[in-house]
């Protein structure tokens, strides 16, 4: 009869299905071998820029900048400020004392500079500068002589007088002063002064300034005279220190 044969076929089919189900379940229980670990994402351009240490930047000021918000200046990332104290034998910057006190209070490294007038005697100019800058405080920057114009003197006369002025400043404050000048003026008139740290005025977008012939390195670089920074109304000179944070600290008065 056909019925018994059909039952046998059904039984075999059910047995085969059961065997297949067991095989599938067994396969599901096996651990899956781990695949390769995902690779780290490539650094973005922004991350690469963040890894670069920003330069140690500053500004230089005089009464021409008007009222300065030094706390805002510090908050904008400025590390230091050079402040005009005097000029020649008679001129004193009227804002110097207020500026230097406010800069120190804001946590900025502060330096004082004298604009050197070659037609005035070095002794009279030193008397003017030291009358404004009675002393340096820990954390200050060394004093600066700004020399950038010749007023009827010969090169020899300038060199002799400037050496006297620098010697008087170093004797008074106990630290070698910084010379501020441009490349062209330094090449013409400042031969023999390379023992002094150089603050170079050269307005360029280059990575490094062009050094005067006598110097092999620069300490500060005034790279712009038309900068903008929070805390100062209008344009201001922008400066950069040549070195690390540790080297900058070593320059400061202790």
C-alpha cells in the first residue's frame, strides 16, 4: 500500500531536518575569530597645528598707544611687553610709570626702553633713563636701548658714546642691556656690538629675520608695526622671542 511508504519518507525527511538544525546550532556556538584591530584615525590638520608650540609673543608700547588694558592684553595670549621710558636727555614718556605697574600687575614680563638720541651725551641720557627706571624687579626683562637714527655724528663718535651709555646701564642694573635696531642701521653703525642681545626690527613674513653682519642670532624680533591685539586701541608693534619658554625665563630678571 502507498500510505506506509509515505510515512517512511516523512520520517526520513524529519530526521534529516533535525540533523541540519543541530548542525546549524553547533556552528552558532563556535567563537568567532577576532578580526584585525581598527587602525587609528589619521591626525587632522587642526590636531597637527595644536601640537606645535606657539611662539612667545609680545608688543612694545609708548604713550602713543593711549590707555592700554593690560589684563585683556595678557588674556589675548601676549607674554611680554616693552614699554618706552625715556628719549634723549630730557624726554620722559608720561605713561611709563602707569604702564609698567599695570603690566606687572597683569602678569606680563615687562621691559623698559630708552630711545637713544645720538646728538645728546650718553651721561645725560643715562640720567634721564635712570630717573624714570629707578630699579628692575624680579620677572622684568633687561633694559633696552633703541638706536635707529644718526643725528650728525660720525660712526666713531656714535660707537664711543653708545658704549658709554651701555656701560652705565649695565653697571646700574647689573644686567647686559638689549640693543634694538634695524638690519641696515646695524650694518652701517653697530659693528663691534654683537656681544649685546639683539632685538631686531625687520618687517617680514619670513620664518626668520635677516641678521645684521655682526650678529649670529637674535633674541627678540619686531616683525610687524601694524599688528592688532586685544587690549590696545589701533595698531601696535608685534614681537617674537627666539627660544623656548625655559630660555625666556632665563632672560628675565631674578
